[in-house]
C-alpha cells in the first residue's frame, strides 16, 4: 500500500489471494473500478476496491455468476436476494442430477432397450407439472364433452404421478410403463368407452355411487378364484366345478344356477374389467409410493372363464 492509501494490482493480489490477471479482468468488467493512475500509468485502487474484491471472491466461491454479483455491487439486489435465487437454481440442479442418478440405477437393474432408455431419461427429467400433464392429457381425452359425475371425475384427476427427487429404480420403470400405457391408442379408446358408459348411466338416472356390498362380493370371488389358480385348477375343467359354483354363488346369490345370469356377469366383468385399468392404478401407486396392490388379473380371468363353463 502506498502512502496515499492506494494499492497496485500486485498488492491487491497479495492481500486477496486472487491473481493479477483475475483482478485486471474484474477491473476491465467494471466490477472493481480503478481509483486513480500512478505517474507511470499503473492502475491504483483504494480500500473500497479491496472490500469489493473480497466480496466478489466470496460470492464466486459460493457459485454466483458475474451478472448476479454485479447486481449486488450496483445495489440493484441485496446479497440475500441473489443468494436466494442461486439456492433455488442449485436445488433444481440437484433434483435433476438426483433423477439422472435414479435413471442410471434403473438402467443397471433393467438393462433396457435403446428406445426404453431414451424414454426413461426423458420422463425422469420432467418436472412435476410436466409429468402431471402426461396423465392430465389422458383424462382430458377420456372425459372431454361427456356429462361425467363431477365428484368422480375430480377424484380420478387428483391421482397424478408424483415422482420424488430421488426415485427408486422401480419408480422410474413404473413411469416408463405408465407413459406407454396412457399413450396406447387402444387403451385410450377403451377408457373413453368406459367414460361414455358412465355418462349414459348418469343420463339414465342410474346411481353411480360405489356399492360396498358389490365390491365386497367381487373381492371374495377373486379370492376364491386365486385359491383355485394357486391349486392349478383349470376353470374349464371338471375339477373346477365346485369352485366355479362357489364363485357364482358369491356373485349371484339365488341366481347362481342360471346360465344366463352367469354369462351376463362374465360379460360385464370382461367388458368393464380390462386388466389395463387395474395396471394403471398399480403403476400410479408405485410412482407415488402408495404401496403395491395385489395383482388379480389372472384371478379375474379365472372368474370369467368359470362363469362361462
């Protein structure tokens, strides 16, 4: 430091630990304006410049860019404001890196095809809003223009995929399968068909409220079918007779002996019991961490075949 209280670039470098090249760059950029020039034409800086350099170095060590640092030095934004914005940026970067790690873990576990790998990376990199839009578009096409019970529609629309910041490999895999499912034209057509059936029943004045008793009977029938399946009983075989009669009795009560009634129930189960609907909710459950639901598609098929035997 000279007697006049000014510093040369070399002296600033020794005090701050920054290189003379870096200090000169900051000076040329206007972040640390020179205070004066020596008789020899060298740049000279005062104590305020030294303080600005210390602040710049600290903010750079925290990862802030020069534009944000300039806002602080010029008084446009407070240090807290620019650091807060920087934290938000870092949070986004960390989330993106964490999801990328999740994709890589899923790749190691699943050994996907090239096409699946591209889809896995794309879906995992989406924001929550973008992932929600994948399902929202599916529901829009399903319910658009139909008179659907508002409560029912609201309930199903609330079931949006919420992939966490650090998803497990199975959650990433579930995302891949879910995206492929809702993009399948045949599945979308079947879902639309179900929505139209719902609207028609609503227009006819039928009750669309859940029937706890019917649901309970269906669960019991599936449980009995599962037992038969586990025992290796073919629903079309003579051996299946007792189990098929039990299933019919559970579902039809006094009409269990009617072949017409049995076929009607079988037709309803086949028409409105598409396994893919169940899989849709299973996948959402995996993604959102709801827990895994029991897979009953085979049991449902067993019930249908048993009722038609």
